[in-house]
C-alpha cells in the first residue's frame, strides 16, 4: 500500500494520510482492521466500482496501517439525507434560499447505518485523532463541500466523539439502532431464553414461514440471485419512499461477482421464485444485515420476520459471532425479540462560517425533533 504524498506526521512514529480507493489496499490488510460487517473490503470495492468518490484517511504507526477513516464525497446522501433530515419539511425552501448542506464529506462505510472507523480507534492518541479531523476538514475544503459529517456515530461518549466536539463539531440525535448480543449456542437456546409469550410468538412465526411454502438459503455465492435480489430491493424501496433508491444500479451484481469471506445473501424461495432477499456481512464477530427486499403477497410478513431476526440469530450463533447489529428499522419487533437499543448521533462541522452557523442553529432543534419522533414510535427508545 502506498500513502499519498500529502502524508503528514503528527508525532514520532505516527502518520496521517489520504488513501486511494479501497482497491489500493490489500484485502487482508483492510479486513484485518474491520470491526463490523460493514467494514468488509469487498463491500467498499464494489461500491467504489459503481462510481462513488472515496476520500479515505489512514493512520499508520511505525509504517503499519493502524486505522482507516472511510469517507466519501456525497452530492446525494448514501447514509440518510442530512439536508432532508436536518431541515425537515422546509428542506426544499431552504435549498432555494441558499441554506444548503450539500455536498458533504460523509464519514463511514457506503450504504451503512454506522460511521464506525476501522481499527482500534479508541487507542489512538488525542493529537492523532485531532490530526485526522483536521485532514478530513482539509479534504472537504479542497473539494468545495459544505460540511464534514459523521451521519450515525453509535458511541457518543467515546474518545472519537470527544475529539470531534473539541474540534467544533455540533451534535444531534440520529435515531437508535437495534443490537442483539449472541449468548447462545444455537437458535433453540435463544428461544428458550425468551419469555413464554415471546416463545409463542416465535413459534407461530416459524410455523407461518413453513406453511407459506418458504425456504431459506444462506448463500456465500449468490451470483445466481443478485439481479433478482436487486429488483426486489428496488421495487420495495420505490413502494415505501415513492422514488428510486440511491443504490447504484448493478451494485449487488458487482458485490456478488467475486464471492468474499464474511459476505453472504439470505435468499427466501417460494415455488422456485425469489420471495425475499438481504445482504449480510460479518467481521470480527459482528454481523450486519442490509439491503433487504421482499416480493408482494401474503407470504411477505412471514418471509420478512424470518429474514429480519430469526435467520440472522441462527446463522450468527452457528458461526460463533458475538453480536448482531439489527439496524434502525422495525425497532418494536426487534425489542420484542430481545434486542436492545443503541442511540446514535450525527456529528457535523461546516467548512464555511455560514454553514457552521446554520448547523449550530439546527442541531438542538433537530435533536429535539428526532427524539420526540422516536419516543412516539418506541417509548423510551432514547433513554
């Protein structure tokens, strides 16, 4: 791996530099720093082959890559639209008035619900973290973006968040995500640990899955289903959001083209047709599920519930994983099945005085609005 020429030392033995795209870093070196499923090298390479603009920052210690802060230039968000979320129903009017938050430099894996860097970031010295934040802002300024944004940081009390606050980042609640530690040897052990009512619910759901004639396949090689899976994902996203998803066309086929460790698809079949699809990624004992889509019809709910929680638990336990990151959707259903909620925050810093002032005004308003919204959906979720 070669770091770009703008590499700058922070203290003896430490170096901060811009990296090229993920393809310029050996997969085993990249994956060796992965802390969760979204960090898999193949995930980044597939996304960047679809036209994403990476601006990753790496940290070396004594010539060895110790951490990666993945970042992308975003004209339309890959992580949940900051402009739309922060400006609310007035986002179009604000855009016309010049109160714009795009483009941004967004820190995090593509199409992910978390902004976690790769590597043991909490062990980095404070001045190294400060140097990383300086480098990200320098990149953002050079590219003409309006802000550096960490869309979904799940550890607002950690060293990284503290460094960002010292650097002048503002903070707002970004919704909770569901997490389930895997403390069982198998799915039956998980079920036995639930309350009687939950055991009945799970039993009924599994019976409904079988009665609907559905069959699950956990496929590390899913080239045969990639095109159909993307069609399901896009159709469901259009029906839900009323617009085309931002996922680049062909992304799933590119991801499936070269089967990689830690990446598989959950394929739900009915009468030889694909009825449900999701991508699952595992690294360092942490499983992330994403990009799900299901065919319309009476079997959809049974397929969805099985794909949402039951199958990942069974597969995660079988693989000896430590936890499932179940994502920010269907929180009530996930809580019922034993998950806990992890609050996330957005950290943002404008690259101009005007944008910094706008973000400072918006952050407390957004924080209150999103907390109220989540309390209505899931009482006590942000506590």
